[in-house]
């Protein structure tokens, strides 16, 4: 059970029998009244977003979310198709509208498991900040198999220079 002030972004709760993801919260006090936690919730079944206020006396159950590895295949006509990594014949579909944000980060054939939304968010923010745990493997692959035409540098050095210039534009050094 979560108290009203423990309901924070990236948590999953059950409200009125439906699972919700907490998108935003704001705890405030109106004049001399008791504090209220105003939240923005996303229904995980319908995808709808609405606001709900929790009083000090309110408690909610935390939703139990199960994860499993899946390989992204493709998206077509508002559907995203996946399969089990070890059993390609076991395919399943998710409505693209429900995973609209996450779909931007998926590539065909990608297999990844993030046990919590926090791990997923930190991985994506790490990529955006230039941190890549598999950087050495990628560089080795590019050095071994990719030779750009009319460029005197190795492909990995060329790509690294391009990435560094993009990051420098994004995060200028003061």
C-alpha cells in the first residue's frame, strides 16, 4: 500500500481496479487545509490520461508489473509486432498507441529487457548523454566490417567525431 505522498512519477498503481502509470505529481496545500497530491495518471489498458487528487487519508495498491524479453519485429497499421527471442513462432501484437513513446526507441530485431521503467529511462538518457556500455564492441565491428568510401579515416573514428560534434552542440562547454 502506498500513502498519498509515496505516489510518484514512474510508479504503477491500481485505482478503481485498473492499472495506471503515474506521469506527474504535485503535493500542495490550499490555504490551511490538509495537503493534497495532484497526479496525472495514464491508464495502462485504455491509454487514456486523466488527473486525480489524493488526500492525506488515501492509500492505493502498487501494481504488480511483469516483464519478459521480447524481440521487436515491425509496426504496421497501428500495431506493433513482437515475438519471443528463443521461439520466433510465438508472436504477439500490441496496439502502437499504447507504446507510442517507447516505439521511437525500438529497432527491428532489437531484444532488450528493462526490469523497471527507471532502468529503461536511465539507459535511454545514457545514450542521449553519450554513454554507451557496448561502445567498444560497436567500434570493433565498424573497424572490421565497414569502410566508408572517399574518407581517409576509419568509419569508427568518423562516426565518433560526428557524435562528439553533435554532443558538443547539444551540451556546450562553458
